[in-house]
C-alpha cells in the first residue's frame, strides 16, 4: 500500500475514534448537565460542574491516547514541570491552526485547571461540540465590526459584559482561561494586510487579556506564555490526523501577574498604552523564539 493511502487510512481511523470518543463522553456530560439544571442549589451546581470538568478531562485523555496510537506527531514540550492544578492561569498563545487547541489540551490536561476559551456565538450550533462547550460554561461572544457598532452603539461593550459575567463564574473554582490574542489564525496574507511588524505572528490585541486580568480581581497569579512551532509550518487538522505533522515544539513560560498589569484598560489611557507595550514586547520575544527554533 502506498504511503499516501496509509496516511488516508490513518486519518480515517483517527477520525472514527475521535467521533466515538466524543459521542460517548458528551452523552455523559449532557446527562450531568441535565441533573445540574434540576436543582438550583449552588453547592449542587458546583458539584455537577466539577463532575462535568472530570468528564471533559477524560475525553481529552482519550483524544490524547488516540493521537499517540494513530498519529506520528512528536511533541517537544518545555516549561510545564512546575504547573499546578490549584492555581488560576491566563494562557496566551500564538494561533496558526485548529490543531493548536488539540496541542494545548494535550500538554496541559490534568497539569493545570481545565482549559476554557472564548468562542464565537455561531459555534454553539456546531453539532455536539457546540452544545458541549455550552454545558462546560465556555463563554460565547458575538463579535461585531466597527461599522456595525457605529450603527448600533447600544451593543458596544457587549463582549466585555459577557467576559465579566464569565469571570464571575470562574472565581469559584480554579480555572485556566485561554486567549489567542491575535484574534485569528496566522497566515502570510493576513500578516501582509495587517502590516504586522512580526515575521511569524499577527499583531496582538491587548483588550481581552487586560480585561480578564482586571475582571478576575487579582485571582489570576500566573500568565502562561505559550509558543507553538510546527516543524513543517502550520497544517490542517486533516494533515494532523493523517500523520503529516512530524514534530511540534512547544515552549511554556510562566510569568507573574504584577501590579502594572492590572488596571482599567477601557478608561485609563496610560494603563492601556503600558499594557499594549508589555504585550508587544512579549510578542517580539515570541517572534524571535519562533525564528530561532524554525531555522
């Protein structure tokens, strides 16, 4: 059998395992969430949420096993040894492919609290997974263009209000909040259109990260700066399951949340400029890191 047919067979087998694994654990998740809805007591809801997170971690563990059994991707991971499940984290990472999420789940599962990220509202309707994200209290946000907001000014700040409410829920149990600060997946066309000063990255958007830190009111003590590098460059999920991504290098830096990273990003222009400068420097270091490890 030719190598291309073997890759396709590997990809199909992996997808079948992903599908059955997802249906099994999501079925259990939906049962737990139904029971959570029956009793309004906060202690009961918190217990059900903990069980739901455990189910999600088992789902991720089985996905990781699937990747090891059917895939050919070797992970070179640095910087995860000192992480703790009892801490609250803000995770910042570069974004190149949907595979990024699988990689992040693989390296962080059961090393830090369950990883949550903000999702476009439209993805709620994605079969099974959209409803699973909702059941796990992932915050769904609706993104509006500047032109739309100018015609509908009453919707300005709606995303921030959703973020604030989500952060209120995140305070009760240790959680890891994921933020792709570039806002979209990197490619050369977007980089050129954006006139990004970085070789391997898009311009970072500081508002979301700054608002999460402020809304959590000092509960997040560490920022995990994650750099993901694909040896063959960014590839698709299909390429990943077919074993065409041979190596992924991941570097994790744990940074303290210092006083100068806390402030009113929306209304304090001095703090806003300071936070943007801090994030831009972080991105400059990340760009040099990718450059050095890719050469």
